[in-house]
């Protein structure tokens, strides 16, 4: 073609791009944090949301379980201690999935176009963005645990060990990325952004309810389909892993929790990254 | 198009003229120094059943401001997105600075700056943070990046507001920031999609003058997509009129106006016979046609642009006629655009 006539122009020194694009990743991360701290309502929600769940759902529900002796939480946990890891995992599910799917919002509102015309790998943009969302999700998880520890002096929640706490953080990170990949994949599958969030909610909420986050998975043992659905829900393993590491009570084998969540994370991050790298702006 | 394989630049342009009714812009000499920066060949892109861009051809030379003019939905933005490598075409090809927009996206992205039609900055960040953010995408040394941001803020006159959050910016400030972001890395090519949409007359003029300055002083080649004809007229060396995905005309703004409109003079006589004056006018070498209309109105089409109202009034006087009212109308690019819009509506109705 004609371009060949004059050869390529030396626009800037076209060197090989580094495999790890530190600056763009850092910059995407920083942007997420600046945006987070710029919006007071979001900071407020970070603390208010776990407080609402723990106070207004955790306390009433724990009354049912402590008064009726026929139903008790497996492993001898107080009901309040049982749902704290569930609420933490909920933040990871919603935060991670949203981070993945909101790539679409940015695309719609033009911001993503701006960075996409820069000579940067799509995956670097995605990594930076996800790391920003992860940081915010971890702030929320720590806020939840902080509030839970204060309420826990009356309602019986404590973290068993420092090692357990640190391992739980690691497990939360893997779980979070699993849902980032999930969100990205969903975003790529559903091209139309109209009503998109409604569809995402319709997927997120059943996942949350059928994960053993609020009620032990054994509660619905007698109900076919619903009971089995819990075992194909990746969040079930995420919740159980976080709970086990924080409280010492695993309801499923720890190795299974880890295996499933890592496999899920790898699969969906791969799918999500692939979809993202192919994404066009139209 | 086999004719395009020739390596002779002049012959290539001649061939293009035939294919595309292109002509060389008057202030561009087509010597071997003038490189085509953007080359678009048979480019097509559809969305579902709609063909947004339909086998278009054009090229933009180094240092030129080229306008893509058309009504909403004509395919301007789609073309711009393809040229920026953000959207892949269905068929055809395009190169930017010699880089293929599909196969060499990285080279394309290093060559261009893009000012989007819609807001593409982050309103929760300050102006400076936005630019700093954009600059970091190019992985430059810190000093270089900071200098770049400071320079471009100064050029668009936003230093005073560098640390203000963008959500508190006025419309004009926002557009200036968008342009600053596009210009940040001093790209070879600037793609501007409706850069002055929604701006008042004064701010628009300010942005235009800034773009002209950047084009002159920094030698930036610009591709401007616009639906404002006066914008294309003011800024562009050449324009292509895009209608329903096709380029229907391409030339300098002046040549287009000349070919699609006429310099018309409409007059009424207060003394003398209408028919006699019409006869007198028809004998003039500069008159194209003279038409007599009802109520004593004469419509005169001029061949020669240098002839105006004073000459006609003088002529009437010397021949003993007296004119009670006279007005002249020059064609605008709007006439050209509407001509095509009307034509396609008529064709569809047939």
C-alpha cells in the first residue's frame, strides 16, 4: 500500500514496550483512589453499608438462632460471627463484579477511549483499574471487620489469629479477582449497556443468597436444585474460605475452597482479559 | 483500483482527481516533499444493517487541516474512530503516518492525539491531574512529563485553573482541556471530532484560532470532523463532504462553493423597463444568466466574482435606469451540504 512509499515515520522512538507497564498501571490505580476519596458519599457508604447489614440484619437474625435451640449454626459459632465473613464476601462479590462491568460505563462515557488511544496494553489498563478497585474493596473489608470486632464484644465475634487474618486477606484478594474476571466477562457478553446493571444485579443477588453467606448451606438440604446450586456457586467457596481463616470454622474442606476459587479466578480473568483486549469502541 | 499502483506522485494525484474529484489545495504544492499522512482506501464499516462508512477514499497531506463535513449520522465519527485504531473497519484500509490502523495499532497510537466529541476527561479529577494521568500512559521520564503538562496548560490558558476539579469548569474551559489532552504529546496528527460542539461564538473562535496556531507553528496535521460548515470554511484547507457514509464531494471550501452555488444578484427597478435592462445585462461578459420574475424582479447570476453591486448600480445609471432595491447572495457550504441531503431524499422517494 501507499504507506510503504515513504516508510514508517519516526513518530517517537518506537522501542519495544516493556512487559510490565508500571506507569500506566500506577496511574489507573491512582485515578480509582482519587475518585474514591473525591466522593464523600462513597466514603460514607463504605462504612455505613457494613454497619447497616450487621446491625439491621445481623442482630435480628441472630435472635432467631440463639432462641430456637433446634436450629444452630454449625461449628459452634454465634450467628453474628457466622455472617461477618458473609458480609465481607458480599463486598468482594459486588465490588469485584462492578469493577469488571463498569469498564463498559467508562467506554460509554468516553473516558476509556481517552486511554485506549494511548499506546498502552489493554491488559495494563485493566490491571491498574482492578488494583484500584481491590484497594477500595479491601478498605471496605477492613472497615467491616473493624465494626464487626466492636459489635463482636457483645455478639461473640473475634478473629482467631493474626496468621488467620493475614491468610484471609490473601484469600479475599483471590476471591475479588475472581469476580473482576467474572464482571469483565459479563460485560463483554452483554453488549447493550441499557438495563445492563439490572441484569448484573439479577445474577449477583442469587449468587449472594445461595452462597452460605447469610445462612448455613445445610439449612436447605431438603430442597432439591436450590441446595445443589450452592455447590456450583463459586462464592460458596469464597465465603467458606474467608470464614474458615477468620474464625477457624470451615464447613467445607479448606483445600477445596482454595482450589475452586483459584480455578475460577484463573478461568474468568483469562476470559475477561481476552474480551477486554479485543474490545472496540463503537 | 490498479491505477493507484503507480509510483509517480503526480500521476497518482491525477488518478485520484478522476476517482474522487479531488483537486490539489491551492496553497499546497504537490511536490515530493508533501507527504500523505493519512491515506484512506475503500474504507467501509457497518453496524448491523446500517452502513456507517461506505467505501470512502481520501488522503490528508502533511501540515494540512482536512475537514470531514456532514450531517449527524453521516459516518464522521466512525471514520475518526477507525483512523484512531479504536475501531476495526469491515473492509478497505487506512494508514496513519505509514502505520496500518488494523495491524500496527501501536504505531498509530503513537502518532495521534484525539479530541473526542463527548467528554473524555474525568470530571472528578483536576485539570492538571487529568493531563498528568494522560501523560503517564506514555511512560515518560518525570521531568519530561511535568514539562509537557505545564506547557500545554499554558498554551490553552488554563494554568490558573490547573488545580480546579474539572466538574467546576465552564464549557469552554472543558473543551480547551480536551484539546490540551489531545495535543499533550505533540502528536503528528490531531483527530478532532466536533471540537467546538456546544460552545458560544466567542469561545468557538478562540478554539479555532488556537487550532490554526497549533497547525502553523507546530506543523500538526489535523483531521476535523464537523457539522458546522462555517467551522470547516474557517479552518480547513480541503474538505470532504460525507453523506450517508459516502464522500459526495471533496475539494477546497472555495471550489466547492463555486461549483455548487452561484453568486446571485436580485434587483428591482424604479425607473425604466425591466425587459430592456435584462437585455442590457445579457450583453455583459460577466453575466451568466438573467431571469425576469414577477413584480419587476430581476435575478442575475454572475460568472465573475469581482463584479458586485456597485458595478451594476453604475451600469444602470449610465443607461438611464434606476434601481430601487438590490441584494447579493453568495453561496455557502450549507447550500452544498443541503444540496446533497435533498438529492438523497429525492432519490429515496423515487
